[in-house]
């Protein structure tokens, strides 16, 4: 049973902090602090984690100084967040995921956890990577190309229960660990139960820079259609970048709250390393693996929404009957099946796509299920599945090469992937869509559209405008 039994509604933040510190001192005694590595080996390879029950799900996740991440899915009632760094590994280049996999698999054997409150939760790490494995010209506060990151203090919540996950490199003494984690609790816990701040009054945004502009976009679409007509491509996904400036500094906490309210069926993501936050509200899982059970989302084909119920239903039915959108969707399904076939069994695909309806768009969606072979983990699957035709094109390598030559900007982490994984290397990754990189009162927004035979430049431009409006609307209230 959890140790904290006081009624949740009467616990003040400082009471929570005092009780957690008492449980912390007791819980450290349960950790195997002596190194499990051989004499003379690097103790930095080992981690210890302690899980402590929270009296209730946090009402707020503060934006503290330093590195942090957040994944919140309102509809699934799930939250994972991390602050600080217990351990991390960076990689870049064609073998970036294999490099991180080696680190993750080495850590798996030396990651000891204790759960004295019997929360039933697990420790976790964040895994993420940019769209392209080739390093882009670095900006000081950008994310690295690929990153495996164990936070020093994690917050995890699901279906009304919550816990803290405290992690550290294997220490030499319990006293050092107690001092380190007590300081982390002092910084975070008083903020977890502060009143939730609502959105601000709408503020104006000015468009400062865009690439490509509408005429350049039309030229790019025409070039893509020529490549498709010539047979070198079946599909390619073109992207736009829009820079905006707000009349006030963007409040990241409010922005995340607005996005969670507007898009409860999406995964809302916040990744911050230094001066900026990379934020997404994405509907698309790259993969979800629990044990050997695997789920992958095939999402491609988009239509608008309409406030009129009959008109909205007509838009959905037209999407389901659209030859162009059904072909675009089929490319994604076929590519996912081909990627999974060498390492999975019993691959199941719906007979026809469903409609995924968001507040600003509706998509064709086919959830694909499979059974992964023994020994296959998130790193293996991410290597096979990313980039998908939904964000890159088909054939995969030809589309990637065409985009490197043709797109006017580096995507960075837009259309990359991020998520969390557990010590057994199962977990979940999300494709980073509906994105913005936010710093102060400035934001860079990204959106794209899939081009196949029959695509119209004006229609595809309108699709990207609708996708950009989602983040623009949220930024106005942040």
C-alpha cells in the first residue's frame, strides 16, 4: 500500500514534500548501492532508481531551469515528465540508433530499481531523434541529433495514480544520494500542486519569415509531381516552415495546457535542453511495444473539419472515398508491413481505414498490430520504421535523397520521433508533427503535406495552412 495515506484534498505542497522526504530516507535503504560491475569497471554505467507514490496526480508541471521533457495524452489519462539528467547518450549519423541501442542494452543489465510504495510503475528514459540522421548545422540551444536520456527526477501518472521516479548514477554512499535527491524534491515538489493557470487573452502574432512561400511551394509540388510521373518516386512529403513573433513572451506551460485542451486525442510533447522548447501535438505513434505486442499507426490522407455536422460528415465520407488519399494511405500501410515482416509475425491490418477526427482535421487511420520476434526492441523497430511514407515518402531512400536536395530548410526534429522507454527496452515513440520551436516571444512552426500523382499545389498548401493554424491558435493564448 502507498505510504502516504492522508486525504489528498487536504495535503498542502509542503506536507507532500515532508512526507516524500521521509519516505526517501527509508527507500534509499532498499536500493542495492554496491556496484554490480566488476572491480575496476566504470561505475557510471550503472543506475539506481527509486519510485515514490504521490498522493494525487499533479495539477501542474513547472517549467524549471534546465533540461526537461514532458509527454501528456489527455484522452488516455497518461503523463510522463522528466527533469534534470541522471545519464544521457548522444549519437548522429547513419548508425545513430545502433549506437544508442548499444548504450541502452548495456544499461539494461545495470539499472536497479526499488518501489517501496508498490506503485506498480516503472522507471523510464526518453528516446528521441531528428528527422535526418545527418547532423544539421547546430544552433546553440537545439537538441542533439539523437538522444537517450534518463532524467534525474521523473513524474509518471496514469488512470488517477502518480509517482515520482528518482534516478542517479550508482553513488558511493547513501548519504550522497539522499542529499542529491532531497535537493531535487525541494526544487520540484512545491510546484506540482499549484493552481492551474488558464489561457491568457488572445494576443496578436506577426508572421516574420516563411519558406517556401506559396509560389515556391507550387514549384516544389510541380517538381515532385514530375519525379512521380517519371517513376523515381511514388510519394514525397513536402514541408513548410513559418516563423512568428508574439506581442508577449510565450508561456510554455500555458501553451502545453491549451494544446492538451484543443487536442485531447494527441500526444502533447515538450522537449527542452537549453534556451528553447520543442513542442508538438501529434496524433501519430511511430510504434508502441509492450513485451512482444506491437502497434503502429498508419496515418495518411487529410480533410478539413466543419462546424456543421452534416457538412463535417460529408467531408469525412469524401475522404474515405478519395482515390488520391486512399493511394497515399496504402503507400504507408505497405511500407510498414514491409518494414515489420523481417522481425515480426501475425501482422494485422484493418480491411479499410478508420477516420481519426481531430479538432482541426480528420485523417485516414489504420492501426496495425503485430507480434515482434524474441529479442526485438524499440531501437530495432525505430530503425526499420523511421522515416515512414507519411512524413518522408516512398520509396524511402529515394524520397529522403530527393528531399535533401529540394527542401529549402533543415527539418531538425520536425518529423523525427520521441517517446519513452523502460529498462527492458519496450516503450512508445511518437512522430513529431504539428510542431513549434519556441524561445521567448518567437516560434518556428512546421507542417507538411503528402504529394502523390493527382496532387494539386493549391489544395496541398491549404492542407498545410490548416495544420499550421492548430499551433498558431494555441500560441495566441499562451
